[in-house]
């Protein structure tokens, strides 16, 4: 059963036998965020984190926030409208925002196969070099990677819910580093590696057969 963020924090402190350790309690939010950052890197290629969306830009600066709220990074952007440009490939090329503005400065009345992704004032934007309007329709298919959930903000995390072993041992490793418990760092790192291998196998299995990943239960005692 999924835990709230507060429940998970209490679970971690009890697991470490540190219920009354105020230093750990005050640092636990940061340590969990460090674990999230590590998991974001080591699970980036999981099928569980790959997603596809169809977008229909109506301007050169298109706000993606409402379309892909869970966006972490882009993998590809493909043109679906044959009249957009005459290039041999439909794949758009990612470039810098500076290059986009340089191309715009030269002026163009046709769609150019370039784009840039950036964040501005909390919103996610796709920048293009083309005339876009409701009278000039043309869908784009975007393949992107979803982010590892921000547990503290969302008060829920599919990473914790579906891959409890991996999530727990990653958090415990960072806690042990903070507590300077070298032996436990080695122990948790080994358990994390085993859990990651199992999670990788589950991810590949689900790609072939579908269904939800198996929930892994941690051992109750760590030497």
C-alpha cells in the first residue's frame, strides 16, 4: 500500500532506529531529495518513464505545461503535417534557444525543422521557427521522459509504491552517508544494486508482457 510522504519519513526513521534523532529528522527532506536525484539518473532509460504526447502548437512559443506536466527531458519531436516543410525527414532537430532567435531574426514564412525546450517562470515552453496559428494546423508527436516524482510536493510517489526496495535502500544509503555509518553505506549500496537489477528486469518484462511492476517488500532487519 502506498505511503504518504509523512508516513514514509516515519518509516525510514524507525527502520534506522533513529526516532529521537533530531539531526536526522531535520535533514531527512534533503536526504530523500538526494535519493530522488540519484534515482532520476539511474532509471532514466526505464520504459516506465518513457511517454508520448501529441501537441498542436498555435504559436512559435508554445506552453507545454498543461500538456506534459510530468516532463523531465525530451527524446524526440516529430512533424505529423506533411505540408509543414519539405525536408526528407520528419524529425525536428533540437537546438539552442539562441539559435532559434537567430533563425527568427532572418525571417521565415515556412516551418523550419528546429526546436528548443526551456522553462520560463515555472512554465515549460517549446520554441519553434515557423508561423503557427489556428488556421495553420499541424500536430507534432513528442517522445519524452517523465520525472521521478517529487515525493515531498506530491505526497505520493510511484517509485516508492511500485519499487519500494529500490527506493528505500537508496534513501537509507544517503541517510547512512549523513550519519557517517560506513558499514551501513556499503550494506545499503549492495542492497540497492540488487533491487535496481530486479527493477530493471521488471521494467523490461513489463515492456514485453504489459501489466504493473511487481511491488518489492524490504527486509525488516538490516545488520
